């Protein structure tokens, strides 16, 4: 029978691990006594798609019967991880920090279920005095050790003493969990290896015992940049920040090569199921069965079944059909649900607009009449599935069934609905 490490290695989820980590899984008869944790900061109110690799690793860890903790950075986020940054993170207000914590907790429960143990490192860091910190942690590390950290070397002109100490606080998290909860393994992204190593070093210095690290590869886009909250075009897992339709369409547009790489990393499908999906996809690539299967697995863990089904139906109508007629087959209730997934403007008689371009400016689809006229005359706008080049066209002539106007600007759709 495959153990946890066999499973994650077969899925390409193990980027780097400490030597002898296999011994934990081959010599321990009680799976639940094998404990690991993942730390997540609270600088945003939502997880993003890049988190899914390490969260799926935690999923498989739990499925194997092991005990997993998620440590939310209620304490460390007050300082901020400088990794990959050239300026100090802004300080979050306590209210915002608490809101982020609650929001991310909800997402983690959706993705990992009730078995995951979620704790807040502010519970122990918040009561740690500066004297305790220097005694417990500071004396075990030299300034030379900190200065050799990649994140410090890269950011040394901008980094504050507080942020330079981030790795020490994160290291203390690992030591605290090791000593208080017998946690032997810390998980993280490959860019966190140095920070995590600090915790393992602290454990060894204070106890003489060995701990372990396992990192996952970072999810990188096809242009080589990583999926993260600091990058442009972040794909959030919160439906208020990235709509279910936008999440679906982003994945549908992934290349065949990219989705094959992403399937074992971002989904919970078995490797047998993944092999079947790839074979079926390769028989008719233009249908994009593989991308749809990948999106379905992610969305079913985040949203209600109805939202997933509606998103797929709406996507098909928006991007694959050439007329408005299909909406006539939808019930009024279904239509309301589907259109709620689109950016939506309600038109009222008080909104006096002499033509379509002025209305699109009022609806904030264009920033100005000049921009609107230019884009429309170049054929950059579709109205009700047809290119509309006349910016002076009367709004009254464009309503579908005297009720709807569907606008497409590049890859984005907007719905205008007349108040009845």
C-alpha cells in the first residue's frame, strides 16, 4: 500500500525534503501520530489558486490518516514576510487582520473538511515578550546567519529589522508546535525552504532532536511568473474577488501542456482518473474536456453544486453560441441565477442616455465618450452577440426581448437589464 510520500511524489508535489523523511512514514505504526503543519499569512482576505498545491498535499496527508495543522499568521502577519519583495509590507489594522482570518478559515474548511486543525500563532507569539524572544530564539542565531538568508540579501536596502526577524518568528512557530503538539514536519512552498529551515535548526539547537521539511513546487504561469497575491491577475478562491465564471474561463483557456501539469497538482482526482481524463482529452482536444474536468474539481470544492452547473452553462452560452436565443429556454429563476454571475447594470427610465456609447460610459464599461467611440468604431464591442460599430446607435433599438443588452468588451461580458 502506498504511503503519503509515495502518493505526493507520484503527483509531482514534492519539490524538496529533508533526508530520512521516509523513516517517519515507514517506521511509525500509528498514522495519527505523524503530525505536520502549514503556515498561512493573513495579508489577504482570500486564498488564491497558487495555494491549492500545498493544500492538496495537506488533503492527501489527512487522507492517509495523519494529523495536520494549519497555522494562521495572526502574529507573524503583523510583521510580514519580506520574501520576494523589495519594500516593506504595509501594517494591517487588527480589524482587517481578524476579517482575513475568518474568511480564510471558511475557505480552508471547504477545501479540507472538519479534520483539519486550524490554530492562530498569535496565541503564543502574542504573549512572547521581547526578552523571551531574545532568550528563546535570538541567542541561537547569528547576524551572519540572518544576513545570508536570500530574502535578506535581496531586500537588504529596504528591509527593516522587524521583517528580517520574520524567519525567526516562523522558526519559533515550528519549535512551539514541535514541543507542545509533537509536530514533526513543516510543509510549505519551495520559496519558503530557507524560512522553514530556521525552525528546524532552532528545534535541533534547543532539543537536540530532528524535525523534517517538505516543500511543494510553486505553480507558475506559462510565461514563467508565479500565481500569487502579489502578481497581476491573481486568481482568488473567494467568489467575490474572482467570480466562478472568471475562474472557470481562466482554466478553460489553459493550454493542453499546462493543464496536464496542473491536473495532479491542483485536483484531488486519483492518478488513475487523471490518466483517463488525459486520454479522453487527447482524442478531441478542441472540446477542452481536460481543462473542464480540472475546473470542475476545483469549483466543486469551493462552490455549491448549483453555482458550478450554472457557471458551465453560462460559459457555454457566452463563448460557444452565436445568438441570444438560448436564453429563451431558461426559466425565469434560472435566468436570474445565471445573470447574477455576470457584471450587471440595472437600467431605469431615469438613466437618460441618447445612445449606446453614453450608456456604456455611465455603466463604467468605458471611461469616456472618446474611448467608447474609438473602440466601437474599431469593432471592439459586441452587442447581443453581434459587432456594433455605431456608437450613436439608439439604446431602444438594441434591447433583446425589450429587456436585455449583452455587451462584450474583449473577453469580458456585461449585462444590462431593463427594470420592469
